[in-house]
């Protein structure tokens, strides 16, 4: 049985729009490109045909992936609580360090480290779940064990 994927309402709607766009508009465009490329003749040496086939495969693969995500998605609400969970925004600092980092805990499809969104599947995201302001926690990274303190939870 496929594992459920936690996802925000906003990301669910975004993925639904992408899924609909791919199934309706994009799939039709690729089919038209494929038909045009077929009309050019010899398929074994037809670069346009090969490119159109690859594009079709990529579109179909993305449709299948989105379908699985949407089918198994569990919408989470950014519950305001002092306990860290999905949707929580946190500020942490390495124990013994001054540099502060802010993150929002999100689903895997929404993760974007550059904008401070980390997946609850990541080592840091997973270590934060269930903690609260003032807690110290550690998690394993390729550089070894890291120890942090939670400064703020929103």
C-alpha cells in the first residue's frame, strides 16, 4: 500500500493544477508534435520524432507521479501550537554557536532549502518533530552528530 504524503493545501492545489494542465493541454500538444514528426518520414533517423517520443514519455511519467502523490496526499493544516509539527516555523541555533537559522517544516514535494522549507523526512526536519521551544536536540549528518537548540516556534 502506498505511503501517505503530508502536504499543504496550497501545494495540493498547485499540483492539481499542474496535473490537469498536463492531462489536458500538454498531452495534446505532445501528441500533435508526435504526429507532425511522424509525417516527416523515416522514423529511424528522424530526430524530431525521437525528441517528441522522449517528451511524451516525460509528460506521462510526470502525470503518473502527480497522480500517485495526489491520490495518497493527506492535507495538513498549519496548526498553531508550541509543539513542532507540519507547517511549523522554527528558529534554531547550533549549541555553542551564535548563528540562527529559520525553517518551516513541509512535505517532501514542497521542500526548498534555499527558501527555508525543509521536509519532515529530512534528518533535521524529522529531529524537530514533536519538540518545543527551549528543547535541545541532535541529529546525524555526514559531518557527524549535530546538536541544536530551538529558539522560537511559530
